[in-house]
C-alpha cells in the first residue's frame, strides 16, 4: 500500500540535512556581511634571515579608503609589492574580488609608488600615452582622458616638455594622472602627498575622495596621520612584520578614548569633584571663566555627566577628548596600548 505525500528519513539523514541548511544560512550571512574587495590571508615573506611579513591578514572593503600604516621597515612596501604581483609571498594567499588573485588582475590595479619612476628625458605627453597603452587604452582614448586630467591639474602647457623640466610637484601630478587614467578598480597610493605644497596636497586629496565616490577601492599608505583621519575609512597598522591594529577609523578612535573631557564653565565657585567624575586639571581664564579637564569615573552617559556638571555652573563649551590617530599610532608602536 502506497502513502502519497509522506517521506521517511533516517536520523542520520535528518542530521546531515540540518547541517546543510545551517551551513548555507551561515554562508549567505557571511557573504552579505563581507563586502571586502581585497584580502591577504596569513601572508609570509622572508628575505634571507629577515622576516618582512609574518602572517599578515588584512581585509580591504570595496569602495572605501583603506590606510596601510606602520613605521619604516614594518613591511608595508613588501605587502604592496605582493598585492601588485611584483613579488610572491612565501606562504599565504591574496584574494581579489572574492577569488584568488590572478596575473591579469594587475590591469585592474593602479599603483603610485613612493619612489616615482617616470622617464626624465622623455616628453610628458608622449610617455603618458605610452604608459596608458600598456594598461590597455587605445591611443585615442588615452589622449582624450589625459587632456581632461592635464587641464584639471593645470599641467597642459607641459605636454611637450621633457619630464626633467618639470618641478617635483608637477612630476608627481603627472604620475598620479598616469596611475588613475585607466580607471582601475583598485588604487594603491604610497605617500601620495610627498613633496606637495598645501594647496596641491588639498587638490590631490579632493581627487582621491572623488575617486572613492566613483566606486574605486583605495589603499593609502602614509606616515601623515592627519591625512589618515581626513580620508581613511579603515586602517591596518603593521609593526615588526605583524598586523597589530585593524578596523574602522571611527571605531578605533572610540575604542582607545580615555573618558576625558574638556569644558569651559562660568561660575562664581570652583567646580567640585564628585563620585562620577574627577578634575584632572584647571586653567583660569578670568574671574568667573575656567577651563577644566575631567575624567569620568563611572559608566554614566555624556548627557548625565553634563547634567551633573551643569548643576554647578554655566557650561560654555564641552568636548570629549578622542585620541588622534597620531596618538594611537605612537602608543601602539611603542607598546603602550
């Protein structure tokens, strides 16, 4: 006798089915959360008796600016060379757009090295077109895009000049243009502001942020921590060949805050300590105006802290002391975090 619509499973089959469903749910969740464009997984690189990279893993989210930080000799340039396939790791993997990196991925990368490398005896426009063609652009398309960029950077009058006739800043503008011209999905800038005056550094900064808005993923290597705070969304800090800090810039700065606050008050009486806060320092501005630095002693909210302090006088200014990336960099490298 047949039973229609009834299916029998063994306990082992049910267990395997549940595991399969659980795996697929986790796979979909992880894919939804993981929007990384580039990953390095446990990358190791050794030179003779020196280990340049020791199990370095970073995750670069798509369409974001990722700061690659570290003191001199930490291993940043070695990692960049591996991502660019200039050299190979001794162990570990590089993943590009959800799969293992392949040789043809170099056409999707634009790399501006710290040590600039254009031909000094060659005319600017001629070599820019030549290098653009190496990246797959036709001569006509290369010239069209170059004209647009040269006009934007006000270097069009230098088109037929030899590179050695240009100032260092002008040369760096040319190399920046050549780096981004083929519109690669991944851009790597190693100390891009080096040698620029403040006006041109700001111009370049705006162009980098514009490239991010257009969907490019950017790796930004620098020692200038102020620039990191201004343009980076995420960072990884490498020290002694290892990643010692990684994450979103806002999260990292929040993680290492010291629960200290600066405020200016007007009151006929000095501010008094309480169970919730203590005065770290004070500076008198005039008879009734005093600048204070406080440390919060309990887990009360900032609003509650303001209420407690405000009960003792008029608050003119209140600011939470969030550590700068420069402070975090120094403290991490010196082992104070």
